[in-house]
C-alpha cells in the first residue's frame, strides 16, 4: 500500500480524526464478510431501491456520481473489483483518508432538516437490526457448546475471550469460518488479513506466517485458524517460523477431512442419483489420523493436542498464547466440527 503524492494526510487537519475501520460490533457496521450471520441486518435495507434492483442507476436522477481513484490506496489494484466500468462524472485520484472527511462534510451541509430526520430514523432502524443480529449470533454460538468434536463457535468464543484485551491480529481462517466476524469486535485494519482470493488449499499457513512476520516488530499477538487439509500442503512453514523466531498462534481446525471437497462430492452424488459411500476416498484424512502437535514439535515449534474435550480448550489456549507472548510460534491442534 502507498499514498498518492498528490494528497498527503498531514496536509489536512481532519485526517487524524479518521477511523480506519468501523468496529465490527458497532450498530452501523455492515454484515459479516463471510457466512450468513448478517442477513437479518441486510434485510433491513430492503427499502433501499438501489439495493433491490441492483443497478448502477443513481437513486436520484439529478445526482452525480463521484468516484475516488484507487491509486492512493493500492499500488496494484484489480480494476474489475474496484468499479472501473462505473459511469462517473468526475474521477479523482488522491488519499482517501485525507479526502473523504472533507467530502463528507460537504455532503452534510447539503442535507436539509427533513432529510436529516429521515436519515436519523433509518439509522435507528439499522442500529436495532444490527443489535438483534449480534445477539442472535451469541445465542447461536451456545448450540452444542459442550459437544465433542468442539464447535467452531466455542473455539472462536474461547479464543476471543483470551485475546480481546491484547493488540491482536487475526491473519488467517479456514474457508467459510465466519464466527469471528459475528462474535469479535474488529476495530483496527490489521486485525483481519482476508482470505485466499481463489480459495485454494495450502494458502493459510504460509500467508499467516508472512503476516506474523510483519506484526512482529509491532508487538502484536498474531493468531490464525487454518484447516487441517490446508496445513498438509506446506507444513514446512513451521520450520521457517521456528528458525526465524516468528511468534504466531496457529490453531489447526482439525475436522479430519478436506471437507469442502467431501461435501461437494456428496452433493454431486446426490444430484446424479449415486450413492455417497465412496465420497470419503481422497477427501478424508484418516487411517492413520495425523498428530499435528507432533508434526509441529518435529519442526521445533511448540505443539499441543489433539484437543477434543471442550473443557480442556481454554487451558490449552492459555498455554499456547503464553508461548506466543514469549516470542515463540505455537500450534494448537483442535478436533472440531466439520464447519
């Protein structure tokens, strides 16, 4: 990332007051980036004409669309993702952090009292919907709380309770693991590192270690939750972590399968009217089961597990986090539900 030299944040007094991220649990925050945890919140937007018809047509015919260029945000941007083909009247290249506060203030000045009242009412509606979504997510997380294999909800809840007061950074998660975005309060841009763009396996462990290296000099507590199948592709990454003393807590989401493939084969077999008894061939990791903690120890990394008792999870997390705080990488193997 870089800043475009045409605009600099230190030239504008409003820039320091800009918050880089809307806290995930804030009433105005949108739906989670993964999973369906925010559909209730999204449903409250159904009175927005442009969200229903999903066109690029402005809500008001006289409105002008102003697009801020991406050069001030990304050195290399995917123009297809960032609206290259949006019909605009004015294309501005600049520092978004410095420019947006000024533009927002100008827009506010153009809002009459009647519209302000309407916006306030809509804001209250959205805030109530978001609160209901958060409370529902907390309630959903209690389902199967004491089950074994351990639920993804319990893992995420137990982990967050131990890191929430730290300067934490979640640098990787299993495909489809939406629980952190439903239960955790993300308030800083570095607290979420995104997913593999193509969804390929073998990404999470090395990508997480790269982010952990970046976090090291800032003293951040780096955590990642990666699938066991994903881990199997590049386990030697742990040697790099040990060799360079890169602190990171890596939790193996051990469902003993390449479960995305396993489910897909079951779905396709059912669609074609075939049996699913052979769906586990090449998609499950069993006979023998892999002891990921032992694998970690072989690479010189602290390893613990497999943890399958939900009551043993919190103490195991505490020990692993203590190891990371001491400056060492640690791996925790948790036997978990399928998704």
